[in-house]
């Protein structure tokens, strides 16, 4: 924040500190309209000359160096046939999309000489992932919705399932949305415009807002499959074409990678996965419904919430997790906990540590623990920097560090959440059994078996991705 004294030594009246704070906040966020409002309001003040000079400086510096305008496919609706799919509703396809987006965003940040801003809508799939990646990298974003929040949810989020709706609502809480219009009907003065609708208008609205930032560099990042039918005038292909016309540099992310056979939730798991799963299942146990378990109603480690979401993606009705079958268990573990934290790209034994952690503590935490263990930036995204660090690491040292990080987390969680202290012994038993399984010295006598009774498994609940257990 500017120092009031530094700007007012030669003026008889000092510029108020709270005014300076408003100017700095608007400059930092690139809100040129706010700066012009402050200039209008300052003209009648005794300190107007100095205040307006500061605003002129802020306006000159308010434009970000680089703006990333994002567009990308939504998660496929259940009605899409296999040959029409672009963004399958699978955890692995989502992980691939996230990685593509993160790599592109990191490249933009590396090339920037100043502030970077992201602009995107809020649809399930690419849009929400873009905002989440930017948040992890501490890049501010703006959220543009064609319709009011609830109406947009129905049109562009809800069909992807409850998980995407929850993430959309959290996004709207964190980034207050800007809304184009109240309904899908165009304004009366536009009603007779040929081949024009709210979605095409929304694309142009986002694009012109990006242009209005006066950024030195404008990049369109498009998660796009050119081989599949476009959505029409308001879809991804439309914005790609319009942005090119207006001078944006285009970075097209090949969404065909989301259709890799490995990305389907019915694909045959790898031999490494099949070798790792028995250890995990021994510790997940059978059916548990413990009142203090963060995961809630659970069977073989699969919570009711996860099971509901998986069956919804398969077009199947909900049913009690107590009756889940083995084929479903294998599919859920492979798609939800093996591929997303990139266990398939890790060395032998390290893949088991990553897999077991993802199941017990959530995919995001597993990636962060791995990043801590290999000494690379910790952001929860498995991108090229993490992959290179893992490839170059000493596996034995990394596994030892990883397990130590996991133990410290358990202990701190039990210390800061007294109601969870009852679970600490079970968590440490599981971790020490993992250490023994992979051959870490000093753990030869650790517990190596899971107990089938509910009383035991109730003491080692899965934390999952619940942010309430972030410490």
C-alpha cells in the first residue's frame, strides 16, 4: 500500500489513508471502473490534486500483464453416447483435464512479467477446473455467468452430479460471479438478431471483458476436442474462432486425451494396481457406520457419498453402500484413488504409499504429501514439475519422508481435533503396517494385518477430501 506521507510531503492536506487503501485495492485487482469512481468522488476534496495524481498512476498500472480467457467442454451429460463423448464423467478424465489446464496456466505464469488474471465461466468440467487450478497457484480469477447463479446451476452444472454442484457453489462463494442477464431470453432490442442466443452473447461478453483489461498479452486456453461435434454458436468452438479474430494467442489443449481407454471407469486396472489393492482393502475393512467417522457410512472404504456419485455417473440408481459388489469396489478404487494421484506414474512401492494415502486421506493431500517428500512446490497438482522431481528422487528416502509427513499430520489432527483422538492408534497402526509392507527398517514387528470386525475398522476412518480436516 502506498505510504500517505511519501505522497503528501509537499501538499498542505494529506490524502486519507483509507482512500489510499481503496486505490491500492482497486489497482491490485485491476478494477479500472472502481478507480474511475474514486477519481469522480475525489474531485471535490481538498486533497483532490494529489489524490487524482495517485489514481492516474494506479490506472497506468492497473492493467495486468497477461489475461487468460478459458473455454472448455463441460462434463458429458448421461445422454451422450460413447461415440459422442468429449469429457467423460470419470475421475481419471478429470485428472487428465486438470493436468492439461495446470500445465498451460503454469506456462503463462512463467512467461509473465507482471500480474496474471484468469477469466472463465462456471460450468462443470473445464471451467470449474480452471478456477480451481488458478486458486491453487494463487492466481486471481473472475467468474462470468450467463444467468443468475441458481439458473446457471440448472443449465450448466447440475447434470454432472452432486459433486460438481458442490464445487460450483463453493466457487461462487469464493469468487462473486458477474451475471450477464436474468433469463435465457435476449433483451427485446436483440430479440430479432439472427443466429444469436444467450450463450453466444456470453462468450462475446467474456471476451470483450478480457480485452477491456488492456492487458499486454491475451491468451485463450481452450480444452477442446475438434473431432467431436461442437456445441453450436455458444460453445467452445465458437469462442475459439472469435478470440482468434480479436488477436488472442490460442492455446488448444487436446481434449481427445480425456478419451484414452485408460480413462474409462470400466478399463482393466494395471498389474501394479491389482498388487496394491489387497493391502488397502485389509485396512478398509467391511461395513462401518461410526458416529465420529468423518467419512460417514462406509463399506470396504467406499463412503455412501462416493458410491452415490459413482453410480450416478454410470446412469444407475442410488443404493445402500452396504450392498456394494466387488467389481464396483475395484472400479471405484482404480478410477478414484489410483489414477488421479498418478500412482501409475510412480516407482514400485512409492505407488502403494501414494495409493493408500489417497484412499485414507484424499487425493489432494496425497499429492501434497508427495510434493513435500520430494521437495518441490506444494500445490496439490501433479504437473510436470512434480513429475520431474519424483523421477529424480531417491525412492527409499522419499518413502521414509512421506510416511513421516503422514504421521505428523495424524498426530496434529488428533491434537487439534480432540474428538478424533480415539482414531490415532488405528491410523498409526495402519501407517506402521504400510512401512513394514514396503520394507522400511525398524517396523518389522508392526501390525501387518487388518481386522475384519467393525470395532477395529471403526477406529481407522478415512479422512477423505473434507476441508474441515485441513490443518
